[in-house]
C-alpha cells in the first residue's frame, strides 16, 4: 500500500463526507484511458462500469484487454495488461491491490 500512504489515502478515508456526499469514492466515475480491463482478482467486475468503455483498436464497445500484442505493436511498444494494473490502482478491491477510490 505504498502508493496509498504516499498520497495520504488512509487519512482522506477518515474524513467525513460533505453534507449529502459519499465516502471513499462511492458514486465517483473516473475516465481511464488505457489498454482495457482483463479478468483479475485485483479489479473485480463490480469495480468498474463498462457502459462507457470503448476499444479504439478494434472499434468496438468492449473494453476487455485481450492480453495480446496487436497490429500497433509494429508502431510503438505495447503493454498488454497495463490497463488492469493502472485500473487496480484506481479502483482495486481486496487483498491484492487496494485502489485509492
């Protein structure tokens, strides 16, 4: 949880929410532009809303990361799974990675 300590997340979680507000990221929607999401216990299905997701490589609404290199690996280096890793830092749940929200 070094990143949580670094940003002071634990102290922020202790603050009471403003009147009418919610605590610990409840109700917050974060735009996350990355490689998509793969199945992983650090980022369970209830941690994200795929309704706004889009795959710009395959031109589909499915934000699933296939964990494979695509045609663009010839143009620039790719990092399959990167979106799952960075997404878990945002909204990770459980004992693997606990996200800030």
